[in-house]
C-alpha cells in the first residue's frame, strides 16, 4: 500500500480530505494526520509516508519548511502536494523549488481536483522507484529536456523526414495518437512590479510555465514546451479538425489556465491558437498559424483563433521561405563549416534588412536558426548562451525584438559569435557528439542499432555520422556497436544472466545462431566455449 500523511491545522480540512476520496481504491492508506509543522515532520520520520498533503501555513513550522527539511533528509520521496488558501507568488515559487507535485487552493478543492493530483503523485512515485531500483535508467532524468528539443524541432519543421520524426518520438516515449492536434502559442506578460530583466523575472516566468503545465496536464493529455523566457507552446488533442467543434472547450480550458496563473503570479497570459491537424508530424502548420495570430492576441489581450474565413492584416503578412536554407544550414552545423554558415546567415540578413513588412517572417527565420544550433550542436544551448551572455535576457530576447533593425542586430551577433566559437572549439564539439552517440548505443543494446536509425535519432545524415564516428572514435560505427554488444554479452555470461539464446535476444540479435557467429568472429571462440571456460574457473 502507498502511505499517505495529511497535515493541516484545521480539523475540518483534515476530516474533509480523509473522506473526499475512497483511498483504498487507489491503493493508498492514510497513516496519520498532523495538525502542526513539528508534528508533521515527526510523523514523516516515524511513518516514512510516500505522499504528504500539507497546508502551507501551520503553527510551529510551515508546510514548506517541513518539505525543505524532509527533502534534505530523504531526497525525492515523500512527494508533497501543497494545500493553501494563499494565492501569492512567493508561496507558490517556494513550493516549486521544493519540487511539489501540485498546488491545491482550498476554495477550489473538489474530489476531481484531488484525484488528479493523487494520480499524478502515484505516477511520479512509480517513476522515482523505478529509477532508484534500476540505475541504468537514470539517463531518463533528462527526458523532459530531450522532449522539449523534440517539440521545438517539430514546431519548426526541422526533421529531415517522417521516419526520423517517428524514431525520435518512439525513443522519447511520446504518445501522439489523438484524432487531431492544435497548437497554442502563449505569451507571459509580467506585472509592472517585476523588473523587465533579472532573476526575479526568470523565476516568475519559469514558475508560470511549470504551473501552466501542471494545470493543463491535470485536465488533458497535452504537452507544454518552453520556447523562451516569455513564450511557451501548448499542444492539445482534439477530436476532429473542424474548429467549431472544439473551439468552446479549448477557449474555456485556456482561459481557466490563464485565470489560475493570474491568481497565483499576477501575470497575464494571451495566446494565438492554430488550426487542427490530423497528422502530428504536421504540427508545425498549426504552430505557424498560431504564431501568425499572436500579434492580434497581444493587441486584444485575449486568446485569438486562427481562421482563414476572416480578413486579418496579421494573416496577410508575407512568409519567408525557409525550406531552401534549412538543408544548407543543417550541413554547415553538422560539418562545422563556419564559412558556409557565415555566408548563409549574411544572405538572410540582406533579404530582411530594410523590409519591415517581413518582421514576423524574420523573427521565425531567426528562431529556426537558433533552434537548429541548440538541436544540432553538442552543448548547443550553452554555446548560444555564451554568445548572448551580456544581453539581459540572453538569446531569448529574440521574441522581444519589435523592429527589423532589432532582428538584424540579433542575427549579426548570432552569426559572428557562433562562427568564432565553432572555429575555436570545432574538435571538442565533434568529440562530444560522438560521446553522446556512444552513450546512446550503450543504453540501447537491445536494439539492432543500424547506422541510419542512430543518424536519424541525432539529426545527422548517415554518411556524415559514419565519417565523423570513424575519424573521432578511431573505429567504424558497425565495429563499435558489435564490440560493445559482445563485451556486454561476456559480462552477462560472467554474471550467469541466462542462456545463450536469452542473451542474444537481450542484445537485439534476430537469432542465437547469428549471435554465436558474431561472437566467435570477435572472440575467436563460441559463446558456449566461453561459458564452459567461465564455469571451469
């Protein structure tokens, strides 16, 4: 049974929480009820619960003080669900820093809201327990970051082909099986009391996106991706592509989310909403439509839906054809060809300079170049951050540029900084790329691991990855995969982890016969002879 502790200084709240759900149906046992912070921490030490529902303001110690103390002592478990009647930014920010599962406002608390939070906690609990039980899965802790990069590529149509998209989607365990999907691009507008730059703004915007994600995912199976400091995108499932069938529900969902964020952080959220697409591979079309109506959303301070039925000056703005440059920029990043990169971006600047009607198109093109750099270069995000380290909002300032001169200046700074840094760090970047590929191979020894598949996962052409791997790792790709699998097979045999056919299956071989043939070619003896030698020793 999962152990739950409830802590609140109001007796009626404690009674209400105990009776609000049939806890046994969730495999949960309420092991105790605490009425102040000191008692809560004592009961956590005594009962070691898996989940704690705690009020913020209690006698002796606040719920947040308890959470902070317990986190230092025990790590990620117990998980905390914060219960509060205080809709203030500082409280919510501290709760976020404590990695709380959810934040429930007492006045809004319903059985449905509590159930959603509990289910989220149970899911996280299982994930944490899995990671702790199987150290080899710890690499999944950066799954969120990898998924964000995946969606950025999807928004900007940066996949080379659909197969590459499908491979990465499967590798990142993403579920995109709804009948259709639409994208909403949201802008965070901070209150006047928050400075236009600095740590306070970063904390506010980061906390806002996290709570937006928590609120939306508790209602619908959706994905929230941070685009930059002030902008985030939401991918929401819909039942069909026709706007009139899903518009009212989506509008209510987004407005409710915006209201909660306003209550907590005093921020205003507006957004552009794109049309629905049946194939998630085409989500970039919905994203582009959402981006095109975002200026109208900013003017109206509302959520604005994209529609081709009405005349809107924002929809008539020209779109820059980025597709012709994409493959060239991709090759320049892959091969770290700084001369080609400099030439391509310079040509882009010459097209945009002095053309104010291309402002939206120029912004999107600059963002595409930015996202290709962060996606294709090893440690690309850190590199770009260094280029713009003297800017108040770093490279994220691209969305704040309100003139063509601002976009052009950003592109010039990006071009010059990127070319300079790549010239001096070319070899170290290539080595980092190959280390990442080698790590991926080691994590996926149960797969066939063809060159084409791995190249698609890392956004490289097979020929380039093969050439880079051979030059950097001093061994060709196929031999490295084979040697790594055979080394793993020997370890399994030494540990007695199954028969030959079981080991061959675990290592992604179609048959034990082929595995034995490869093993003998590498080791000079068959797997059976190897196992006999191990047993004789």
